[in-house]
């Protein structure tokens, strides 16, 4: 079951993409686009910006009926600023999502929701994680709304983990991960279908960054066995 449909996804996408563009523009100004992204081995900030822009292009194409197996290879033209190029891809995506509306039928990563609403949500979460990457690389603080962060954790449980299982890229978790946000009055998110569980307790943004392998395990989160389960790569 795909989680919450009531969030203002398009507004959140606009905010996240604008912040990412600003981070890239700051790096351009300071000649820092070659700054390495620790969570993405072998990539620097330029690579992440191009990847995110291409991901926006890919989703835009899917909304228009393109074959999802065909990934966009678009990059900035010679003499075009990276932040300017990225902003154009983000704006194209936002317009396509707005014109399609949430109920427009399209291909998605899961059968349970084959409408454009899936891409509204997916592109927000893709952007906020890479926004954190950029901010971390540049020494800039990047806050994540707790409710949005917890929804990102739910998306891993509902979309990313099952997708990895279907592809045979990971084995089923031997114990469920029950992720509880200590800063929200919300139901925990459960990943897995095992008979035993392990609880992880942390702020919602910490849970999101932990599950996406952006931050290390902290003993305050709970049983260290959970750290080993998370390191099995629940996400692509």
C-alpha cells in the first residue's frame, strides 16, 4: 500500500529543487563542483547534479509515455552553467507533473500505483536525499521536515526494499526492522516480513539518512544487530 497522498508534493518538489539549484550555484561560484560525495563513491557534486537532472528528465519522459528502459543522457551544453541546466530540467519535470495531475496513468516502479502521483512522491525523495548530499559536501546544514523524512522511510519499505528483492539484489531480511521516529507521534515503519523484529529509534531525519546509508549507526539508535541489517543495502 503506497503511503500518504495528502502531502503538497509539487510544492515540496519546487522547494527541494530550488534549494538544490542554489547549492549547485554556490559550488559553481566557489569552484567546488569537484567536491567528493562520500555517500556516492566515485562521484563529485557535478556528477550528483547531472544524475539528478537526468533522473528528472527520465521521469518527465515516462509521464509522456517514453520507454522507461531508455535513460536520458542529457548534460549541460558547452558554456551552459550546471545550475542553470539543472534548474531547466527541474522546471520541465514540475510542469509535466502539474499538467498530468496525480491520477494520470503511467509506468512506475511498482504495480500498486501506476499513476503520476508515484512520481511526485519519488522525485521529492530523490531530491531531498541528494540535497543532503550537496549540503554535506559543501558544509551547509540541510534540514528535512520530520513528516516528510518519515514518509521517505516508508517509501523504502513500500517501494525500494521490495524492488531490490524482486530484482534478486538482496535476500529477505531475517528480522524485520521497525523504525520509530522519536520526534513524531506516528506509527513506526516496518521493513520486512519475518517473524522476529528489531526496533530502531531515532529522529525521522536520522532514520531516513541512516536507511539511505548517508549517516553512520549510532549506539543510541538501539540494537547493533539492526546496523548489520541496514548495511545489507535496503536501497539501490
